[in-house]
C-alpha cells in the first residue's frame, strides 16, 4: 500500500474491476474441478470471472491466477460475504 493513490484508500488496481463479470465455474474452483482437488473457500476474479480457491486451500488457485494473468482484484465467492482483496497490495480493495 502506498500513499500515491491520490485519495486515501483508493486502490489503483480497481481499474481492473469489471461490473459485468460472470463466474466461469459457479459450481467451484475452476482449476480444482479440472484436477479433482478439494478446496476450502472460493474467490472470484473481478476482471475475467475465474473462480479460484483461497489461500487456505491446498492449491491457492485464486492467488496463482492473479499472478499468472495479472488480474489483481478478487472478491469472496462465499454466500453472505461481500469483501474484495487486492493481491498486489495485500489489502482489502
């Protein structure tokens, strides 16, 4: 996190967030489904709709996706949760 954001708390990576993103695999982690692995919690990429597993999951596919394709902002894909996370800044977005 840096103070160079202009406004306090304004994450510059929010420009990657799309309003029309649709989960590609709403039934679970896209990559875990492909390899037959379990997951703990799900995260939705707010740029492309990739559904990945959280950092508590064995494969951490949401973080891997962010690093591989450069999509920094996810939101929880768990029922009743509405928070977003920026992997670049390691902070709520």
